[in-house]
């Protein structure tokens, strides 16, 4: 069964029921294997999502204003970050607008031959926004800054911490001030880890978990014990910090992709997570009663 973009968006609707006015709605979304791997050992891109998951990702892309990625993902994958007809169909594409690519680039390493710039020049995508920690007046970066702007990029300086991570709250406020309402953060590993460590930033987390063990590569968690049954993972807390005992049942014998969807709500004294307990396809079942507060 292949889902349509409309069906995929319907599935995600509960995550977007709340109408935010004062701040950006932020969805973290990525794809991982059951052992927590999101890319190959040297950062090679791996196709983890199945067709249904890709339809969902592309429908989501076409329902947000911006897609945020880290600079290593840009350099390793040279992604397009567009919603595409292959997944959503021509009609859906024609009735939705493309998101703006947003890159977290602490040291302004953005390559001038990146696909994002080429696609912007040919109107196949929106011009990218780059957030950086460097100053335009710094001689070391001014030439690169100018060339990126000449190629169509918009560049803004935000605060940076001692680990070289840009201040994501500031990034979100900046995007909101430019009229964005919703964004999705796609990765990579370092950005995902930062986001999961600061839950206050997120309104929704949508994880595609492929029922497969990859074994070697870039991980966002300590690998789950392989002794854990593929049908009942009861120690899922590695992925979501203190979230304990979520039951996700996957049929690992069937090469279909499962889509646990986890909703976070801001505004609680402590963070509150809730699995959206619905079945996405024949082979993915999600515990419907899980609710954790911490
Ligand atoms: N399976 C999936 O869904 C996805 C997989 N990937 C994979 O992830 C890999 C790249 O991951 P990483 O090397 O970890 O790089 P990354 O793409 O997370 O970029 C990390 C860099 O971004 C910069 N940065 C600026 N602000 C930051 C912040 N607040 N938090 C974290 N980083 C910040 C820093 O320079 C940092 O070194 C790629 O190989 C790509 O294929 C990327 C996206 C999705
Ligand atoms: N949803 C999803 N599933 C996978 O299996 C993936 N490897 C990724 N990767 C992300 O998608 C970007 C590529 O985007 P384009 O197809 O070039 O638009 C890649 O950079 C990752 O962010 N995502």
C-alpha cells in the first residue's frame, strides 16, 4: 500500500492542531534504523525510509515554511530540501509552496557549488537562509559571505556557544520575525542531538524507524540491545532521554517501514510527551497509551 500525500498529512494533523501565534512551530523529523543509525560510517547518505515514509516527509516539507539542517548534512548530502512530485504527485505539488532551506553553518563553510544555490538560481527551490556565528566584517569570512549573497543566499549572524552550536532559540525567533509559522528540522546527528537535549524547542518529533539493523554508522543514540525483541522494544529511553518504557511493535520480518510519531507539548512545567497511538500501515503498530511527564 502506498499512501497519498493527503493521507500522510491527515495522519500528521494532530501534531498541528494547536494554532501558534507568538512563536514558531518546530517539528524535528528524521529516519533511523532500529540500532539508531542515521547515516553511513563516513556520513554517507543511506536510504532508510520506505516509500510511505518518503511520501509523509515530502508532504510535511510542503506544509512547512522552512527546513533546517546542519552544515555537515549540506556538505555530505548536497540535499535539495524540496517537496517533489515523485512522492506527492503533481496536483499536491501544484497546490503547495516549497519550503525555504535553512542551514546552521557556524563557520560559514557553505559550498558555493551546493545544489541549494543552483536550484535557487533556476527557481527549482527557494534561496537558502544561512545562520552563522561569524561576523560579516571579519576579513576571514567577508569574501565568502559576499559570494554566497551574490549566489542568492541570505545570511544572518546569531549567538554561538562554546561547542560551536548556534543558538536555536535565536534562529527560531529570527525565522518567525521573517513571517515563518512552521519549520521542520531534518538533521543531521549533531543537530538532532542538540534538539533532543533541549526539548523546550520542539513542538513535535516525527521519527521514521526502519525495522532493520545497520550495525555501523553515525548514530544518534547508544544502540539498543539486540537482545530486545524486534516485536517489543521496551527500552526506548536511549532515544528520547528520560522517556521510559515506550512500546513500539514492529514486524521486522516484513520489510516495511514503521512510523512512530511522538508529540511534544510546550507550556507544561516539565516536558510532556505522548505517542500518537495510531497505526500507520499494516506493519507498524504503536502503543496508544503511553504518556510520560518529566
Ligand atoms: N537519516 C536522516 O534522517 C538524516 C541523516 N542525516 C545524516 O547526518 C549526517 C551529518 O550529521 P552530522 O555530521 O552530525 O552533522 P550535522 O548536519 O548535524 O551538522 C553539524 C554541524 O552544524 C553546525 N551547527 C550549528 N549549530 C548547531 C546546533 N545548534 N547543533 C548542532 N550543530 C550545529 C556545527 O558546525 C556542527 O558541526 C549526514 O551524513 C547525513 O547523511 C542528515 C539528516 C537526516
Ligand atoms: N526522511 C528521510 N529518510 C531517509 O532515509 C533519509 N536518508 C533522509 N535524509 C534527509 O533527506 C535529505 C535529502 O533530501 P533531498 O531528497 O535531497 O531533498 C538528506 O540530506 C537528509 O536530510 N530523510
